[in-house]
C-alpha cells in the first residue's frame, strides 16, 4: 500500500502546486471540448464529401498550416510576452470560432469552403497558443517538477482523447454534429476562468526576452547545437509528417473499410486513447526521460501501426488501436518532456514552438499525402506508410545513438594513448 501511495505521489507530484492544479483542471475541460470538435469536424467533412480522402486530408492540413508557417515566430512572441495573457487571447478567439461553426452547422448553411476557412482560423489560434501553453507549464511549478508537469500536461490532452470522442459520439447520435462545436466553445470558459484566477504572485515567469534581430535564428542554432534537442525534434518532424495522421486514417478505415458511422469512428478513437492515457501517465511517472527511451517508443509505434494496417476485422483493429495509442503518446509525451526539460528558460518558448512546428506543423504536409495515399491505395496502405516511417526513423536514430556512444567510449582511451 505504501509502495502504491509513493508511486501515485511520484506520478502526480506537480499537483502539489496549487496554480498548476487549477490550470490543469481548466486544460482537461478545454482539451476535451477540442477533441469533441476534432471528431465532429472530421466527420462533417466525411459526410459532406462522401468520404473523400483528399478532402479529409486537406481540412486536417488547413488546421495546422499556420503552425508550419508561423509557429516558430509564435515561439519568439511567447518568449517576449506574458504567456498568461497570450493564452487568454487565444482561448477567447478559439471559442468565438467554435461558436460560429456551431451556428453554421445548426442552421444547415454550412458548405465545405466554410469548413476550410474556419479550420484555417482555428489553426491560427493553435499556432499562437501552442508554444505559450507548453512553456507556461514550467512557470507554474518548481524546476525539479518541470519534466513531470510537462508530461502530466500531455496526459491531460491524452485523457481528453478518451473523454472527447466518447462525448462526441453521444452528442452526434442524440443532438447532431452542430452541438459539438457549441460544447467546445463553452469548454474554453474553463481554461479562461483558470487563467484569470491563478495566483499571479506564485507564477515564476521567465525574464521576457528583449526584442532583437535574429532571435528566431538564435533559437534554431540553440536547438541544432544540442544533440538531444536536435535528434528529438528531427524524429518528431518525420514521424509527425507521415505517422501521426490518425484523424485521416482512422476515419477512412471506419467509413470505407468497415462501413461504420460517426459513432463507430468516435469509439475507435476513444479506444486508441485508452492506451494513450496509460502511456502518458507512465512517462509522467518516470524521473528520467532519455533519447533512447523516445526512440524505442517510436519503434513500438511503427510495429503497432503495421499490425493495425493488417487487421483482418473490425474487432481486431479496435483491439490493436489500444497499444497503438499507447506507443504514439509514449513517443510524443516523452519527446515533449525531454525537449522542455533540457531547454534553458530563456529558450523554452522557442523550443516549444519548434516542437509544435515539428509535430503539428508537419500535418499540412503529411495530411494531404496520407489522405491521397488512402484515397487511391486504401486506408490500410495509409496506416502502413506511417508504420514503416516510424520503424525506419527509430532504427536510424538507434544506430546514430550507438555510434555516438561508441565514440564517447573510445575517446578516453585515445587521449590516454596519446598522453602515453
């Protein structure tokens, strides 16, 4: 019993900080609303286009194109500005967009081009929000809790992937897709209240970086000079581009391979997220996250994606989504924790932004590619491409780490021989 208590306390140690506890509750509610909307938005496009893979890939890409284009600059802003105020602004803007989309759907006037425009608008809010949200977490807790706080923050969004799709399935079945957007608009109120009521005196803000030329380039050089940050972000970028396109592949598997409806799609996504919650809590429990651990998570993801692509039936596919979700979030959560915990305070906003660009910003490239592959060769092939990508990236990274380790081991003996 004592061991269980210690394990629980170790996993949730950041919650000892009142500000972080309050912020996390707001994030759980808001993130659940965002996933309700993600499911509704994807299925709305599937319904409007009769399951066109290119259209599903396009709307996914439009949500994240602003992150690709402006995500790095948003990181510079996050280092310059008060992150709490940035988050208040982005949350309010996203709430308004969700409300507008809800009205358009409920009044039956929504058309595909409107969905594209509003998806891009959501993307702008995401681009500004992501680096501020990721780096703000470390300002709410002591330095020795930073990695744990980042991992728990990832766990929140992972848990929302279970809660959100489940609620979305119920709302779509009983009230209709439009109400999913309304619920998301209301959910932003939780994070806004949390941000307004934080104890500002207990926040440990990083010293604002003065506006100077070359700050973006300085952030890029800082990341490239660090072997850990460089390897982590490169892996995240490649896997994010071709592997993390689950909105596209799972929706098309549900519709075209297994002949399912919106409820089935939401249920499959929720099953995938069950494994993701467990994995994210495991990462939060770990005291140390290493590049090697991140790499093995990527390898596991690739293996599980290839297994899911070959699933002979819907029940088998559904079961395989659980470990696939676990390995996907284990990779993403550990990579994010590693990047934030290894970054110097004055660079955290830019590192968080570059991580967002590597993961979210790669979607505008990968979404249409995997959408097109799924459209012309089948949804199974789309998942398989992501699986092969993750396996190859992991094997290359492991080889690189092994070579670097061998060189480090040889270095002392070389110096000793020279001295002799």
